[in-house]
C-alpha cells in the first residue's frame, strides 16, 4: 500500500512544484507516524479510506487539494491519552507544509480542516469541511462485520482503560452521535451510510448496557 499511497502523495504535491526530496521526507515521516505501535484503527488504512471517499466525491468539492492534505495529516499525532491530538496534528501539518513551501493560505485552511475533526462540527456553509467530516466518519456506516472490526480496533487503542470505564465513556460518545439530526451532511453519503450507521451505533451501545 505504501507505494500506491506515495504515488498519490506525489501527485497531490506536483501542481505546487514542491521539492520531491522534501516531499518524500514528509511522506516517510507521515508513514512512520501512522505505523506507530498502539495504532489499530488510526492507521494508513484509515487515511486511504478517507482519501478514497474524497476522490469519489470530487465533483462536490471546491478545493480538493486542501481536503486531501487534511486527510493525510488529520491523525498524524495520535495519543489516546491526550486531548489535543487534533491541535498537535494541525501544528505538525503547518510545519510540514512550510517545509514544502506550499501557499500560506492553503496551510491555514488545512489546519482549520484538521481542527474540525475534533468536534466533528463546522460552519453550515462550509461544504468542503462537512465532506471531510463525512469521510472521516464513513466507517460508522460500514457493513456490520467491518464496523465491528473498527469497534474492536478502537478498544485496542484504549486497552489501558478498564472495561467498565471504557464502556461508560464509549456509550456516551456513541449516544452523542445518535442524537444528531443527521450524521452525514452530503446527500450521496447520507443516502448510502446514514441508516446503517445508526443501526451500528445502536448495536454497539447495547453492548455496554447492563
């Protein structure tokens, strides 16, 4: 997969005439981040899945490179014990994009998009932002076996949390998603994923009751 992802990465940077050597260095740093011990869901597979959804819905996007870069960097820093992963990822992305000499306004937009993944909310008029959030949450609407694999992977990332505590916190998180008027903003993703996501969330919540 790394070769295919590296090809995508190079293609993303090509229009900006970024130095290829620096680009490859940043790619290797990203790869090392996503392959850290303790990651079971927040890996390069997740990045690839988000990128695939963005590419499939490119006709809905105003500035695809900004979303693609945000997808690459949004979980670059990931420590399950920390509460500022998104802020740290945004800062790390800013440093990397400066090294690549990408435009300042693009770097600022990428950081803004990454920060949106903390609350999974963005301004109503920001269609691109909502599409990134839809893509990031697409796993919730996966078929049951795939969703169950995701749930197990998240539990592995929080293996240090006692079972009872994890169940209580996880239940609260999932209920907050279920309480939303809609999980997916863009109609194609809403139509494809919304119903199954709600079924999956309810199933997992039921595991932690009692």
